[in-house]
């Protein structure tokens, strides 16, 4: 079954809920940007302690997509993307700004939009 998605104007969209998290890293903006967009780096840090990220795929361009697999601590399956976080890139301005959507696989209730910005 194909999925028909309505384009989202992330600049004018009104958030139903908003959560702002600010964090300072002892790293360059380039390093932080790469941590969010390099598949190898994503597999090392994305999920909480005790969980694993067996694989990540990134097509880093506006309209490109990503998938970040998750493996629960007690999961013994070998499926690469049985459970994952998937999304699309809406804005890519390395290393200053990254706007992307996120949705859990099998979750039809909506999307989360995240903006990673450096100053």
C-alpha cells in the first residue's frame, strides 16, 4: 500500500505542542551536525543506554530520508529495521541548521519535527 503524504511547510506550520531543549557541547558546529547526520556516528550514540542501534541510513538532502534502527536489550532478532525511527529532511544547511521530521515505525498518529541549530 502506498503512502500519500501532504507536503508540510515547516516554516509556517503551527505546532500542537512544543518542547525546546538547549544544550551546549564542547564540540564544533560541524562535529555536532555530523553526529546527527553520519550513519556510523548515529549507531554509536542515538538510543538510550542499554539499547543498540544496529544500523542507520541517511540520504542527507532536502526531501531525503533517514532510518535509525533500534534494538531493545532483550531483543534477539536479526531484522535490520524491524523497529526504527524514520524521517525526512526539510532543511539542510551544514553546519548551522537541520530541520527533520521523525516518526516511529508503525505509528500512524503523527510526526515530530526537530530543528538542530548551532550558533
